[in-house]
């Protein structure tokens, strides 16, 4: 049975940055979150139509994030090395949700296939020389790709599987195309980290589910796959990389200790207990009150606040807390496709960092709190000139 535990209110499409003439017709939905007592899966109560989120206007470019480019380079090497160490080659590679090709570019063009519903990105990987399918991942596509390219040694997906609404279809489609000795590896934000850090802004339209290892183990299993290894990652505010393979076949890939360790940690935290989610909701309410109180206090004292990072996460925060240009004057973001537009729902202008003198502001809110070190390092001058940062993770705090 699914039980609702959190209502984050009326929300827009998290990555749909707007022109002024689009304000009036902006799409909104109610963002509510449920816990499934049977599977222990945390999901949105109502899913948003995928085409509204993932289309040719999608603005999140993985390649524009230097730490993420490094991250994908490292994992590409690590995966090939890992497969070699257990005696297998990595010839055919399929990436689901290949974005602008940041991961796949580390693999051979001739034997790698990209799946990406956002046409702007699949065009890009096609230009890079990869077989690219502009489509959502499902069983039909799996069958089609298997027919054209054969079975895959490695199926990889980063920050994508948690976007898929029908997980049974998604996983059985992977099982269908995965070679007998193949490996399915995917990484997404971790539910445990979200609960520990109070980072409720991991919840937005695209994240149909926030995964625990506990829930994934069961859902993979009922679709013919065995989870055999987990890496805990610091990226995106705390993620898990999940490794799975076909179940019921003899394999040299043993089930590593990391699987049980993660499940134990989750159980000890109370991830399978509804009360944990009720406590989380209290924490989220407090975070909202603290942030609005702080920003209002700053404003009433005649001080100015701007934000760095026009993230999907900040869409949740601004709309849940009712923050608009009254409390945060503008946002800077390094993504050219977001610049010159307005943030979803809250309609705060997004501009290029170069066009802003940070010293005109007293406080910077960290919309991209997951890049706290990178940003505070870049903005040392601001701190030296008396500027202060605000973050809401793990608690609402001012620091310099
Ligand atoms: P970042 C995206 O979420 C969307 P977002 C997606 N749905 C998903 O699942 C997660 O990623 C994983 C900017 N920036 O990575 C660049 C600066 O301006 O936290 C980005 O627009 N200055 C696929 O949007 C944004 O911040 C900087 O110095 O929450 C960061 O977005 C740095 C470092 C970043 O993901």
C-alpha cells in the first residue's frame, strides 16, 4: 500500500526555464510523495507526462559541469577495467539517457548505442558518430535495438533510471538486451543520503522515484536481475551506483559485501519504517520556515541576496517556500541555455555569472549546494569582501 508523507505544493516543470511571454501559460502540478509499504519504494504520487519534461528544449548539459566530466571519464575506465578483471570484454555498450554524450564519448563509436528522448542531445551524439535513438527507453525499443545491434555487454545509465516511471518495464527491457555475462550499471540520487541531509529538493517532477538499495534489490529481482555491487558516490548530493546482472546464471561476479552493508545501513536508519518519513516531513517544514524567516530578515535589514546555480533542485525549494524576486533578486548559471530566461514558477531572472558583480550583494544562496566547495572556492573574493553564503542543506545556515 502506498502512503503519502510529503506535499511540496504546486510546482512547475523543474527544468523549464521561461521567457517572460510564457509565464501566463506555465504548467503546474501538485508534487506529493508516497512510500510503498510493500516494495519500500519512494515515488511521486502523480507522475508528470514525460514529454513535458524531456523534449528538444531540455537544458541540463552534463558536459558543462567540469566535475561531472571527470566523474564519467573515471567510471568509463573503471567499468572496462572491472569487466576485464573478471574475465569479460566490454564490446557492445548501450547508454540509456545519454544526454550530450559525456559518458559514451569514452567508448568506441562503432559498437556503442545511445538512447535519449531529448532530440537536441541525441542529435549531438549522432553527430559525434554514435548510433543514437531519439526515444524513451522501453521494451519495444529494447527489442528493436537488440534486432539491429545484438546483445549488450554493458548497459549504463546515470541520473536517468530514477526518471523512468514504469520500473518493471524498464528493468525487463534491460534484461532482454543484456548479454548473458553482461552488466547493468546505473547511478541515481540515494534515498538514504536525502533523508540524512534533509535535501528534500532532490524531489521534483523528473525524479519519479528516489531509490534505496533495499527497494531496488527487490524490483530488479522480480525482473530477472540480481544486484551484486553498490558504490556510494558523493556526486549530486549523494548517489548510489548500482551494479546488476542476470539472475540464476553461474557467474564469476559474486555478490559483493557492499550490497548487504548498504541494506543494513538503510535498515538501521529506518528506511523501511513509515515513521522515518513522517520525521523527514517535519524536518522539511522546519527547513522551509527557517529559510523564509532568514531571507525575510535579511531583506528587512536592507541587504541583498542572489543565487548561484539555477538547478532543478532550487525549483523545488523556491516554489515550495514561495521565494521569488522579492527575496532573491537573480540567479547566475554557467549554462548558456538557461541564461536570459526566468526560473520555473518563481520567475527569478537567470543570468551569466560574468555579468554580475557579486560584491553588489550581501548574501549568495547556493542553488547548487552539491557544488559547495567548487563554488565557494571560485568566489573567494566575495567572502574576503565580507560576503556570506546561505545553504539549506543539511540545515538552513549562513557561512563564510
Ligand atoms: P546540478 C540535474 O539536476 C537534472 P540539477 C537531472 N534531472 C538530474 O537528475 C540531476 O541533474 C542529477 C550551475 N553551476 O548538477 C550549472 C554554476 O552556475 O546540481 C548547473 O546549471 N556555477 C538530469 O539541475 C547547475 O549549477 C558553478 O560553479 O539540480 C548545477 O546543476 C557550478 C559548479 C554549477 O543539477
